[in-house]
């Protein structure tokens, strides 16, 4: 690799000068025989080293994988405008990850909805599909929870499914309150839902266990 230091550039410029005009560069430990010439060439060397470093840094900014700082912010602004900006205190790697996810989004599956909930809340929510047997299973009761896997009809705390409710899901968000979900959360859920599906979203005051990340399956096939 070329020596990009000021001294490296100064030596290369000195090597281009006609032989005999000036003394040869000193070897290691020797005294410079042409200090004025060396001072002039070091000035050119400093400028050249600065340009070299600028070019090297600019080259890094031509690829998303190596961008940093303001160049990463400009990349996000070019592609997404004001919809994707750096959060307060957010580092380059975190912002780069969000940009990559926005550039190549995974859409239309249940895991996408689950991932949006986890990203928004910092913890997993619960997604229930009425036509998904893994979510609703058979009929049971609190007194016989093993029946149907502990899911039931008309029993508080249990649930049941229906083949008459396709193309929809229920999402429970452990926000710590029963307030309506934020518009941002709803917009992000809507952005990853398959076309023609409905999501009913509920905030809950207590933490809930995450569901298995199954696809929408028969509901969207």
C-alpha cells in the first residue's frame, strides 16, 4: 500500500527531481542535508496527505456498509425523506440496520407483525389468528385446561377460533395501560400486513407471553 503520510509524499516528490540538483534524502539516523528543500516538500506532502485521506474517507461513503456520520444521514434522507431519521443518541450501526430493513423489507407474514411489535415496544406482544390452530386449538375450560390445549369458549382467560373469521388477527401489546395504540404503532403494523387483512390491536396493562412465530398460513394463501 502506498505511504499516505506527509513524509511519504515528500519523498516521492523528491525522487522526481533531477539527479544532482539536491542532496539525496538522508538515511535513517542521518542529518538532513537540504533542510530548506525538505521543508518545502513537507508542505506539499501535508497537503497531498490530506487529499489522500479525504479520498479514502470519501470512498468509504460510497457504500452503505461503510458509510458513517452525516453521509449515513444523507443516504437515509435521499431514500426515505423525513420518514427515517436518526434518533437521539442513535449510533451509525443502529441507523444502518434500520436503513437496510427499510430498503429490503420483509412484508406480509406473521413474523413481520411480531417483529414490528417487538421493535416498537422493546418486548414481544401477542398475535392471535382465529383460523390458526396453534393460537386457538380446541375447546377447553379453566377446570379442564388440558382439553384443547387450554383454549376455550365462553371462559375468561381462554379463547377459541373460527373458520368464519379469515384474513384477520388480534394483537395484544403489553404497553402497561389500556390506552389506544399510538398512530405510529398502527401505521407500522399496517405497513407489513398482507393486502386485504385486518388487525385488531389492543393495549394491555400487564406483560403477556409471546406466541409462536407462525406464518399467516391458510389465512392468506
